[in-house]
C-alpha cells in the first residue's frame, strides 16, 4: 500500500479565490475603553447598524475614577489603538471615556490615538458630546454626573471653554466605576429630570458608565427639550465621521434627526 506523505496531500486549489467587501463593508469603528467599563460596549453593539464593524481595546485603570487615575490613561492610548485592525482598515477610532477625555484634553487624546492608528479619524467621547450639544443648538446646559466633585469642576471648566454656559452640575460623588455601572436607569431618569430648569436649552447626562441610553427617550419626551447622554453622543459622532447617516429611533432626537 502506498502511503502519501503530508506534502503529497497538500494540493493547491484549482479555482481562484473570490473576495467581497467582508462583513463590515460599510465602516469599521474602534473604541478604546477603560478596563473597568461595563456599559459602553453593550450600548454600542445595541445600536450598531448592519454592515458596521465594532472593535474594542481596553486601557488599564484601577476601579477608582479620579483626576489622577484618568490623567495616567494618556500613556496607554497609542498602544491600545495599535491593537485595533493593524492592517490599517479602521475608519474611526474613539477614546470612549467622557471624564478621561476631558481630563487629558481631546486634542492630546486624538494625537495619541493616531500614533497607534494613523489612518483612522480620531475622536473622543467629550468631542462627541460637544458636537452633539452644538448640533441641537444648546448653549445653556445643566449636567448630571456620577463623578467626584474634583472631576465635576474640571468638566464645568472644559465645557465652558468650549462655549457652553453650565447653569449647574450635579454629581453623585461615586469613585468606583463598578458603582457607576449599577446606578439604575430609573434613578438616572429621575436624577436628570430633577436637575432640569426652564432656562436650560438641554440636559447633559455625563459618563459612559451610566445606563442613560436606556431611558433617554423617556427623559427627552417628558422634558420637551434635547437630552444628550455620553454614549448616545459618541455613537452618533463615530457613525457620522465614518459616513454612516442611518437614523436610529428611540434614543433621543440626536440619533433620529441629525
């Protein structure tokens, strides 16, 4: 009996390989998340349009969200970005942390992301928020956050430098990301409604860890004014930067109208 060697049994195909545009034929989006994050990923996947690829990397951080711990993220962004589709096919890359991107500063964040993903359009969660508030023509805003007051103070300064008038900011003084992700959507709705005031053009619910996306439509309908939350703004920003203009119903006027 003749026994062929392994090499004898390796036979080249007799037909040419056929390629298409792949599963992610419309766009490929990358997000750098905090290692502690438990909300952002679900929200992005929930609203992902057909044909759009979603890719995640995580940056190390302790379960403590402070100005100090967030500032240290800057040294991790380039390496995290480099792990996302190193073939260069990523269209947009975003640092998916509101407080982190405002503590570091969006320009510095974008520069670091592009070190790791030079061919992608770089953005950040705070940049998406600023663009979203501008899009709904909000100038005077009230802000709800889960943050410590040291971060709230930085946020007021950052938003006012971007041209907004922050009428008030209310934080829950939570330090652990693992607590922020457990704040109930029902409470978030009550919290957002409680800080509204007649002279505010919009309400901003800050922090990707909060499950505000689950109740943003309800809040906006009751208040009768635009309500922006972090993950809604980020998803809108990254999709539009990638040229995806799908309108998404049920999550506020930003995703439905703009």
